[in-house]
């Protein structure tokens, strides 16, 4: 049975020897309905607004929380196969997960202390877009060996003016893996480099 998490809530993923190895981290969002005129002479010539392109990424950090590596749309997997991004979704259209990142806990290097999952709006500043224009954002973890959703965190805060989100993290604690629902907004994050810089 899936657990619905609240902001800041933490859960154990491997405590008790349940043998969890293969996790699918699904991230989803929908574009909120836009209102008002998009411009043009007396509304006759309306420019179609650009789709909001959200990018999900995984930032790997060491035990001190310092940046090690990045999995994102231009680097879809690590050489050891421990983390694999399933590809970029340019619009967020449709139901369910918009982007998925596979994590094989059995292959994650012992030097990795945590894996941080973030989402940013591509070229948000240039396109004048922000997370106040996004709704129904969530992160969920699925045990792929049992095809069972472990937990879900729905992000319901007001993120108006924010270009990025630190959604959640899988981290080591006393030899076990845990998950932390974060939901921290970042104001300037038109590119994932702005997010990775927070861990350097």
C-alpha cells in the first residue's frame, strides 16, 4: 500500500531487510490552464504560448552532501548503470509520470550519500515561465521488482515565480536507504546548473 507523504516527511526504504533494489522514481506535472489574451491587435492575432518544458534530473552527492555527478536529459545514465533517465518529455502532456528515473540501489557506489531529484523549467527566464503555471506536480517511488508503488508526494504549495524545485531525495542513513519529501522551491533555475551549484 502506497504512503502519501507530507512535506519534510521521511520513510525507510530498506530497513528490515525487505530487499528493495530496483526503484522507479516517477515525476509528473500538468500545465495549468492559461487565462486572458495572449496579445495581438484587438485579440485578432494571438500568439500561441510556448509549452512549458520541465526537466527532471538526479544529482548525486557524497556523504557530506557535496556534488559528485548528474543524470539529466543530456547525460541519461551513469557508466555503472546505477541510475538511468528514461528520456525528456518536452510538454508534460498526458496522465501519469512525465519523466522517469530508474535507480538500482545494489549498483549505487558506496561513495554516494544521497541522490537528489530536482525539476526545473527549461529556459524559464527567457520564456517568462514559472512553477506557478504548473499544477498537479508529484514524485512517486515504485518497487519495480514487485510493481508496487511505495510512496507518493504531491507538491501543493504555491510556487509562483519559482523556476526550479528540489522535489525529494533518496539518502543513506546507518547503512540503510531512506526517502525525504522536500518540495523546496528555487527562484532562478532556468538550467540544471543552477541547481547543481547549490551542492558545490
